[in-house]
């Protein structure tokens, strides 16, 4: 029904090429629905192409198939970065991949969000989910900064906060390659100047961002995603914290260098007029 | 093999009994309720499992195996009575098995013991604790009975005990929790939520119980049928109408306007999925369901149409 109105041809073709075992109802064993995917990504596609004009670098590093962990930086404000990375995995990876985000716990408590996220494979970030999906050769998208990351204010933009270690232990125990990425532009799209903490507690969200123009609505600023080649680590996940933290730090440093590369690209692109004015990165 | 079924007059009990008779087993049954057209091969004793006549069945017939189905699962039943039957009944069965040299015991529970919650994972394995005690307090006695039954594994090591946690039963008999929820024309759901529901055809369930017995399983196992489907699809495929209700009004609506009555704790089970992993059971027994999700939903819907 709804799908007929919004369906985007490119999205539909990409969803058809996904390596997901849909049954006669177009459902996979996790309840991911073909129709919901088409609707969901058809709504994101205009934002991806026209609003944020996302440019992707290094899409060839995204593995064609098999278990994969996409690990990146979280921008402050709303998780625009998550939505755009998922869209890029579908539209700019060949063959297309369905990224499955590990979502903050509060989202599943909200009506409609709970319904939609469960139909498009965006599950609560539980180790049980991650492990099962990886063993099923799926592609996970993880922001190891978690809500600490989206809770960044504009003044702290592109500064990585503490990374969790859970993702690395899982990657080691499931023998999963890690593809680090950097998302650039998200911090400028929603510059967060303060958080409403009391209201956030009332709706059980980790924070509610407030921008200089009050509403936490992302601005139409061009964004870029930089994917790095996959990193693989030896181990079985039972290593001591020192060892695991060392591996985490390698991933973190790779993301930092991608961020530097991305911000340099952005400054050059502004100088050359490839991306529009009003998108200055003043640091 | 001589098999005693407690709670034999339940829908599932009858199906298990017939399945056992087909496999040339000798079947005994204990139940407080009648089974008027029971096949002549079945030896029935009308008794309460906690009372002396029930113990006499163990003493005289010396069954090789017991399938314990005599649990009260209707949540509308008075709580104390239910707790006594479910917990004391389980204890009595374990004790009789130990005293009278029974070789195998099968306890049948439900997959909902894992609990439905925003933070609970899809595909619960047997390694996870049953969280329903917190998410659905009305189930507490059944959860306790399930855990207590599992303790027979170390308390009576010579008894091969298996605890089965079954997905919702669905099928032509229209018996069980899910059938009651889908019983009316309109099925109340919580607006903005569409959890996965996992069910198994009642005939597959009966077959799985007999299989657990013949494979002499020990341990705790989830038993699943076809893959889960979203509640909205389940409602549609069974010919019902989805009635989404705003969550604050949900408990006020149920039990009225021809809608099924649900205990307050049930709301979580209508918002969030309980999906279990049945891989260990399938691996141990080679079980494969005969009925897929469409056949199971249609089996339920077809009978109901005749009744209307």
C-alpha cells in the first residue's frame, strides 16, 4: 500500500539483490520485511542523494558478503550518520549490503519506532543480537561511542569519546573483519549547543539535542563517508582488557586518520567550490 | 513402553496419548477432568495428581515414563490454587518418579518464560534465565515450576528428566493461550508495536513430546515450529481484524467489547516478541515440524470458520 507511493526504483532493485533469506511473505527469520525495507530506504534515499548529498569514498572496501562489522564515529545530535551509512551500504556498495545497526535501548520502547526498527533489521544493541547476526553472516553497523557519541556538543565535534570494548571482543570471538569508517558533516548538520536533560528523562531518551535555531532538525549540509580497508585481529575474545584495548585503539586511530582525511577533503572541496558555502568547518 | 500422562484430558494430553498409542506404547492417564471418548486402550484414573489415588497409579502400574502436562496455565484461575497445582504437582511427580523407579520424565512448559521486554533479545537460548518473573509476574508460578522440574536432573540423577519450553500451540483444537487471544473477531494490539509471534502446530507439539521421550533426552530444551511471524500478519492470516489500542487504554479495553480478557502483565507480550532458538532440540532429536507457518495459521482459521 504505502510502498506503492514511495517506492524508489534504485532502492527496490538494491533490496532485491540483498543476500537475505526472505520467505514467501518477504520476511526473514528475524522479522525483517522486504516491503518495509523498500519503504524505509525509499524515504531515506532523497535525503541521501539530494539533502545531504552524501559522497562515498572507499566503498570498494565493503566486503561483498559474509560477517562484517562497520565501525565509525558518531556525530552529535540525531543519528543522521547511522541512517546515511545504512543507505550508502545499500545504494553504494556492490553488491548492496543490509547494515544492521545496534540501536540504543530506548528506541524499542517507543511506539512506531519499535515497529519500524524491528522490520528493517535495526535491533537493540545486545551482545546476543550481535553475535547471532554475525554468525548468520550479516553486516553490523556499530558506533562504539554509543550515546556518549551522539551526546557530543558542537564544541567537541569530531573528538572521539571513549570506545567500548564489546565490539572488539565480539569481532575476535566470531572472527569478523572490521571496516572502520568516518562520517563527516554530521556535526555541522545538527550543531548541538545544549541538551534538555529533564525532558529526555521523561521520554526515556538519553538526551534531547537543542541547536542554535532551537529545533533539532538537521541542516542540508553535504556529508561524506570514508570507508577504510578491513582490519582483522587475531584472537578468540578471551584476551585480557589490555590486549583488547590495544586493538580497540588501533581501530580508533584508523577512524581518527579517516576523520582528518575527511575534514581536509572538505576544506579543499570548499575552496574549490565542490560543496556549497555555509558549510565551513571552522577548525 | 508404559507411559503415564498427567493432565491427559487436555487437548495436548489427548494428542500425545494418541501419538503414543500409534507408536505401540501402553498409555495410562491421570486427570481431574473427563475424557469421554478416550480410546479403549488408555487406562484412565480420575484423580488429582497431588492425592493418594494418583500415587497408587505409580505403585500399581510402575510406568516407565511420565509426561507431566497437569499444569494450570489459565491465568484467570485463582493464583493460590494455580500455584499449589503447578508447584506442588511438579514436586509430587518428581518424588513419585524417584520412589517408584520411573526411568524418564518429561515436563512441558512454555517459551514465554523467557519474558517479553524491550531489552530482551530475539532467539533466546536455553542458557538464558527465564525473565518472565519480572516482565509478566502472573507467570511466576509456572516459571518456578519449570526451574524446579529442571532441578530433578541433579536431585534424581537416575531419572532422565527433560524440560520442554514450547512455542505457542496453534491448530484446529483452538486450545491454548494464543488461540484464546485470537479467539474473537477483533484482536486488540498495542498501537505502534508489531512483535514477532512464534507458534507450533499442536500436532507437531505432540510429536515433539513423544520424540523427546523416544530419544531419552535429558536437559532443558526449547521446542519451536516454523519461523516467527509479525503479530499483524498472524491476525490477518487467521481472518481476524487488528484493533490497535493506545497503550494506556489497552488494559481497560481487554475483557470488554467482545475482546479477550488478558492479565495486566500480558501487555508486554503484545508489545515485544518472545522468540526462542529451537536448534538444540532439533539437533538432539532430528525434529522437523510437519506444518509450516501458513498451514498452522490456516488450520486454526479453517475450523473457526465452521464454528461461526
